[in-house]
C-alpha cells in the first residue's frame, strides 16, 4: 500500500470517528449523560419566548445549540416537529459566532446530517476555522432545514425581510435587533430563545424579560449557576468563587442581574419563594395590606399565616388610574372570591399613614373614602424602612436558613417588584416601582402570629359536653 493510500485511510478513519463522536455527543445529551436538570427545564418549556440567564460555564450555550439542532432535525423531544424549518443563530459579532455558538452547533451536529455548508469566510472542508453563513440540515421527515448565522454588529437592516421559525440569541442583543427578530417569527408563530450571562447591568432584557416572566404568558426564564452543572470541577468552582467580587460572583456564577447598589432582597429565590396556589384554610387568613395610589398604582395583597408562622401571600390587586370606589370594588370582589371574613360589616386592612392626609382637591382623606365603601383601614403601621427591610429579609431566610415567606405565583406584581428592588447610591432603596414592597413591609412589621390550630378542633371533653347539652335540650323539648 502506497503512503498516499495509507494517509487517505487514516483520514477516512478520523472522519468516521468524528461522525460517531458527534452522534454520540447528542445521544449522550439526550440520555442525560451530558445534560443537567435546568437544561431539561428549558427544553421542556412550551413558551414562545424563553431565556436562560446563567453564569459562565453553567451550560446555557449548550441549551441554545441543542435546541437549534432539535428544531432543524425535527427531533425535538418535547415539541411538535416540522418537516423543514428556517432559523437564525444570532451572536454579538462574527468572531464570537465563530468561537462560541458556531462551535457548539458543530460539536453536536453529526456530519451525516449536513446537506451543505455555505461560508462567509474560510473553507467548507474546515468550517470551524471560518465564519459560516448558513448550514442546510437533513430533516428526519425528508425536508431540508436551514440554520442561518447573524451577528449584531451587522446592524438592524441585515435582520429584515425573512419569515423564521425561530431565533436563538447567544448573549444579549441590542433592543432594536431583538424587536426586528420578533417581527421575523410573527408570520410562523415562531420562537425566540436566548442564552446569556447578564454582564451589562439592568438593561432592556431585565425590564422586558426578567421582570415580566410571571406577567407575560409567553415568557419563560430559567436561571442557572455553576452548581447546576455537575460536570464542572468543584475545586475550580471554589477557587473562582474566592477571587471574584460579590457583584462579579452574582453575574458570572449565578447569572444574576446586578444593579448599582445590588438587590435589596438577595435572599429571594424564585424557585423557593414562589409557589403554586393551593386552598388556604380560612383559619389561616390574617390581614390585607394596602399601599394607596390613584394615578400611581395601588398595591393590595392578602396575607395568611399557618400554624408554624409561615406567611403566604395569596392574592393581589394592583392597578393605577382608578378611583377609590373602583379600588374598593376590586378589593371586595377578591375578598368574596376568597371567602374573606368581614367584621362588623367591614373588611379590615393595613394602609400607609399617608392615607390620612387631606389635599386641597378633596375635603376627605383616602382612609375616610375607603371607610365609605366598607373597607376599614388601619393607618397605625410601622414605616421604619431599615427595620422593615431587615424583618422581611428574615422571613425570606432567617439565621437558621429557614424560609418563612411564600408567594403565590399569581401575585405577579409583587414578584416583579421584589426582583427589581435595588439599593441606590446611599443607604436607601431606589424609589421606583416599590408600592408592593411598601405594603409587604407594613404587613411583616405587624408581627403576624401563627394561626391557632385549636380554633376548628374540638377536644374529646368538649365533644362530650356538647352531647350532654344537646341531650338536655332534647329533654326540655320533650317536657314541653
């Protein structure tokens, strides 16, 4: 055998090994050998606008690459598949595309599945060293799918005109490009998904995506950190955690958005504190707390306390530009739906003492107006900011690591505010979108006490007594 034939045989063997390794990589991911639970959550989501906020090396980019291949090949394990699809992979620049998203796609893509590769630069025979324009993929249903690659540095104009089945943003795009891509998936009712480490602070992604994931039925958010990825070296995690600043750790390890002064309630963990609604026993019902507003939002929440002193936020009314009568009607409507108890013909609530103030535009204050509509408000609340914040923190997680505060997931505005409550330059939180934060603090400062488990329980002695009373009553009726 000549040397050229030997070299060609080696090359063929290397190519076959590469094919089998690529096939095994996606197979290993699918069977759970390379995937972790947070990645599975992302793939299982049925929302049309999905985002992974994760630290570096948390496995977020893998999610985007594998999701893209699932869709292109028609092999998505959790969604209805199509015969052929067209989508974009959007990176910040062509260099980042080549080094990150493109490499991940090629890593999981079996060469047998590739119909063609068109390059912007470099050779088709070695696509990982150049910049790919698009890849044509063999779909298992017999069609051909197209994965196109775009970079944000091309400008918005390069993102116009095409109807798409999906767009994957690898890292945070500019707002105008995000908006343009949303238009591209409109015709086909397609998907947007993004994978990013939030290193730019409180950008449009924070305002429009992160804060609204419980408000918008089409948005889903998965948060990842290093510990979620079981394939990272634990010693390396420990060493990196030691050298990063607190803010860098929040973003680079935990995938958290970092504001100027940091989150007020860092203890808040959506996966722990946000729970599915359930039927609360009426004996747990405690108080309503209100932060008043007319042009600004009025925030009202209904609080319950169980036998162990755990607090549950079970309902909310949050609206602006309504009259006191309209707010009162909404509050009473929620009370009726919950079976909330009236006392002496009134629903009782805590409220900001500012409700007692009169203005030139009205001879009566807010407290008096609420009273007219059968809501008796108590302005005797403790407004001390720092004590209140400290006490809320202790309910989110106390010194023993115990959680004492749970929020029903339908209380979307309270969740949005607590996620966006940041310290300012000084020693006070930024005075913005804090209406629910204020009345949460008023309630927690009221020192809620555990529900009395004896209220609806009758002891054996009491039962015997009630039987005797009933027997006497029946005898008296007989005698008469």
